C-alpha cells in the first residue's frame, strides 16, 4: 500500500470510529478520480459493527435504488 493509500484509509477509519460512538453499524465507501492510476479511480471502504447488519442494509439500499431508477426511467419513457 502506498503512503497516499495509507493516509486515505486512516482518514476513513477515523471517520468510521467517530461515527461508531453513535451508531450500531457503519459502512463508508469513498472514491476519488486519479488520472494517473491504472483504472483512474481510488476506491476505499471501511466499516464497523455487525457485518451481517451492514451487508443487509447495503443490500436493501441497492434494491431500493434499483427500483427507484427503474420507476424513474419508466415514467420518462411513458411521458
């Protein structure tokens, strides 16, 4: 891991630790465009609390977002 990646992860871990004082579960996803990177994107994620609760919340959010997107597209096509 390069020094920048270590700093990025440390920043996210500090944020998660601060939130963990007030919440049961936390999962943070961060991205940053980096033109010099092989794929052009830095990706970091870190969480705290019950893994299965975090996974379930993320899964529920993804399903809800997918449904909202499909509904939005359907409305646009119908109008």
